[in-house]
């Protein structure tokens, strides 16, 4: 999976990310990876479901990986943040 097939989910509206995924899929990409951390995880799930149910109905879920990432704070301490990767595959 190359870095250009990855959509990083942040604080923008859900439809911005849906448009990014649909644009890549229509451009010939067969799989797109959604990556999100923390509170953006629910937005990543929303993006995957909207793409599958409303825009490209032949897209299937690939692998879904969850993990915990350690983020360093300014004070030198660290915080654990949950992360998810959702793979969308087009037949």
C-alpha cells in the first residue's frame, strides 16, 4: 500500500473524506486505507460506511487494525492514544 492511497481522518467534515475516497476509487485505485486516531475514529467508521452504502456499493471492508500509539507531550511525558486503520477494497 503506497502512501498516496492513505486518507488520514481528522477534524474536517465527514463528506470531505468521503469525497477523497470516492475520488481515489474512481481514479482507478483498487484499495484505500483510512487512518484515524482518538476522537476521529468514529468519523473514520462513518466515512467507510457512507462510501460503502451511498456512493460505491461494490466496495468491501478489508483488514481493520486497531492499536495504541504513544504520543509524547511537550512536558516530556507520554499519552496513549487509540488508533484504527480501515482498508476499503474495490472488486
